[in-house]
């Protein structure tokens, strides 16, 4: 089995037209429909915002909830089927509304169309804290041109971000991120660890990353014996750990306990109400 290059997760939503209340914390008009995987080769969750319209492509309900409440996947508990159905959502912002209010608009949409209800609490959890090393950061600022950004995906902050990619190779897992925030990097690293990675660097902006390491967890990766594009078996060669890999950027991963906000879904409909 050959292994294709995989683009890291950001979802897109498609909606069937539905009128929403005329206020700045609800979409003026929204269309929701099931995403047709045969109509696109897109493997990531896309998000774009322009001219007062927000578009999500290939987005799951879990990703919708994560975006609406500004959380990460590991902070959301609910039925497994939340990950399965994928939607396309196209929505118009109300006059005078700001892009920063989009998460609150998604909250209203989920409550109205999917009848979402939930419970919040805080729990202490084991995490990897991503921090700056004792000798300081060695990060390189990304060169991002607003007029030629290319496709965007859904970032952990609910905003569009440049695509990040990962690939399983004989020499380890390779992450290629030409322009990523520390939060986005932590979110992607968490896919390959036994505990979530939490950005505690307090560094803003986007940076260039190219990392190759042995993943701590392979639950989100192809099974043993899978062949890389060059015909060799993935992870068949020794390489450094993720802990060593981040050190090239003056970063460090520390094992810590931290209080984490959790959200439990108490009710959610599989199918949105009619437009």
C-alpha cells in the first residue's frame, strides 16, 4: 500500500439556505449541506472568509463545536459519530458584524440547526507544555503574502491558516509548515503524542517549521508495513524523538499537569433542521 502526502486538518462546511436572526452574533443567511467526498480531492478542512461570507469545506460537527467554542479536539467529549458526517457551510455575516464574532455565530447555528446543548467543567490533565528553551527562540518568521496565500484551512483559533502537511517516511514523520503559529504546531503535534501538546510559549506570529521525528503515537497514521512513496517501509529507519526535533527551534516540551477546560455534549442531532 503506497502512502500519499497528507494535508493536516481543517474542515469546510456547506449549508442549505436558512434565515437567521438579524443580529451580529448570528449569521444573516446560512446554507448547510453534506460534503460530497467524490466531488473533491480535498483532504483537509478548509476555511475562507471574504466579502462578508464565511465558507467551511469538509468540516465535521466536532470541528464545528471546537471552532464555535474556541477549544481543541481533546477538550470535547461526545458521541463518536460527531467525527463522521462532513458538511459544507456557507454563511453571510450580518451588516456590521466582525470576523472575530464568527465563533459566536457558529454557536447560534449549532444550537438552532443541530439542537446542540452542552456542559462545561475544568479538569487537571497530563500535557506536554511547549515552551521556549533556556537559550531562547531560534524561530524564523514565515514569509506570508496576503495577496498570494493559497488554500487555507481551519486553525485551532477558529481562523483561516495556511496549510500544514505531514508525511510518514522511512526516516520518521515529517511535518512541513511554511507558515504556522505555535498554537497550530501544538495542535498538529498532538495527533502523534500520548498526551496533548499545549502552547505555553506566549509567542505570536507565524513561523517556518520542518520537523522529522519518531511519533510517540501512531493512532492517526497508516499501519506498520505501509510503504512510503519511495517503496521503503515507513518508520523503518532510526531517527530522533519529537522532544529533540523541536530543540532546533529553541523550543522544549515539558511534561506537566494543567487545568484544562472541558466541554461535554449532552445533546446533538445528526441531521440539521430543514432550511
